[in-house]
């Protein structure tokens, strides 16, 4: 029997995944027990389940300012991302150019790399550079737009730094040239206001487990009138846009999570932002040779990425784990690899700092007492690790 005692954990890794809200669990339970009918069935037992799916579709649409018919349920953000890009390439086979950035999530980064490799370099990918604070240069973007550009895919907010990109303006610039625009909004939805009715965005991706719903459910928004080719062909589910029997319980849970997110948006941008700022300012003030990665203000309200020079992020996390503090390393290091995060590399973060970066991502469930506990424990953790670092001694 697994023992996950969440009450003992200080969880600041919400950009990785979030706690499933109790209200979401309650909404899901009937569809894991007595309401088990197939939503596509003709009988009433299945029909009421289908009605619950449609209600959830409306709840998602309400949060992002879309029409329910523009919402397609998927398995995750990664599937939504792939579907959008591959659909554009199939809808416009004469166009083989993709524009993205150097700081995208691996769901986009690796898809573009694989497309380039598997098609014998028939597709051309432009990866926009970012500034040292993680922001994008719109002049470079405008210059990259070309006659053969099939789609632009730019994340709304970066998962490591929280930096927000000007996707509204970028989408309009793409539309003026007849180019489709997709945004991976996995980190942004539920944290900042979004109203797609007023925007030129053609595709938008959502992942349920980033906004207090369950893992294994996502959304692809497809603007009405946008050319679309399904990624998963099969039955008539999701209006023919995505075959396969719907993950009803998780879809219902995602709908409830979106309803809650709309109600908690103000708290995200006030109390949670204040907690983030308290944590960030405290760490930068008490830990020497620490630096913020990302723009100071154009960021998600819950995210801060801080580098502690001359120490390894993995070592920091192991020491934090002794106090049940959960966060993420900004380094993409795995066993046998010393490569730092591609996001921090693109920003030009110094090597000695990139390896010691920690991302703290908060939620409405975090408290001031938790922030204070982290502020108490982090300075001695960094000091202890630096005593073991030959690079720090050289300083």
C-alpha cells in the first residue's frame, strides 16, 4: 500500500503537476462508479453521461472565452500540441515551414526535431531566439514569417521561467499573412485571463493536471473555420476531430477545474503572487550569488526560477527533499548528462548558474508559513553545498 502523506509535504512544483482539487474528485467519482455508460450510446444511461461531457465542454469554453463547439478533448497537452501542428502541415501540404522558439516545452521541441529528421529535412523549422530575460524579439519574428509558413507555435507562458509571450499580437501578425497560429497555453490557462473571442489564435492547448484536474486529460481549442485534419482517426467522437471513447471522469473533472479556476483567478494574481514575491525576494536577499531567471514582471503570478551559483540543482533538490520541500531543477540533467536546461541556455544564463537553478511554482494551496519555512531552510542548504564545491572555494 502506497503511503503518500501530502500533509507533510511543502509542495512548490505546481508547474510540473497540481494537486487534484477536492471538488474535482467529488465531480469525478460518480463517473468512476455508478454512471459508467458510454457517452456515445443511444440509451438514456449513456446519454446522461454524454450530457456531462457536454457540460464540461461548456465549462472549459467559458474559462478561455471560446464556443463549446471549439473544444476538443484529448489525452494531454502533448497530444494537443502534436495535433495542431500536424493538422496544419496536412491541411497545407505545399507549406513546409514551422516557426517556434528555442524555449518551447519538449512536446513542441521534440516534435519539430522529429519532423525534420523523419521527413528527410523536407520541413524547415525556424526557432526564435529569446533575450537574456526570456522575452521574445517581435522584429525577428516578423522577419521569419514567410510565404511557405504553415503554422507558428509559440507557448503562452514558459514552463521554467513563467515568462509570458505576446501571443495575442503574434497571432494577429500571422493571420495578416494567412498563417495559422498555435499556442501551448498549458501553463497560462487558469493563471491569467484569456478571452479567445477577441484573438486571432487558431489552436490552443490545455493540460488538465496543470490546473488541479486529473492527469491524462487535455484540450485542443480549434477556432471555428480553421482547417483541421484529425490526429487520431476513428469513431465520430468529439465531432469527428478525435477518435476514441472519451475519458469521461477526467473530462468532467477538467470541466469542474476550469470552473474553479475562473473563480480563483483573482487569488492567483493577488495572494499567490504575493507569496511568490515574498519567496523570491527573501531568497535573493539571503543567499549570496543568487539570480532571478526571467523577466521581473512579465511572468505568471506563481512562478520564480532562481539560480544559485556554483552548486548543482540536483544536489539542492536532494537536500530540500530531506525537509519534504518539493520543487524542480531548472536543469534538464539526467544520469550521465551534464547539459543544463535548453531554456536557460537560450537565455544565455552563465554555466555556473544554469546548473544550480531551481524553479518554485506555487498554487492557491500554498501558505505563508510554507514560504517562511523554505526561506529558513534554503540559505543553510546552499551554504553547505558550496562548502563542498571547488568552484566556490576558488571564489
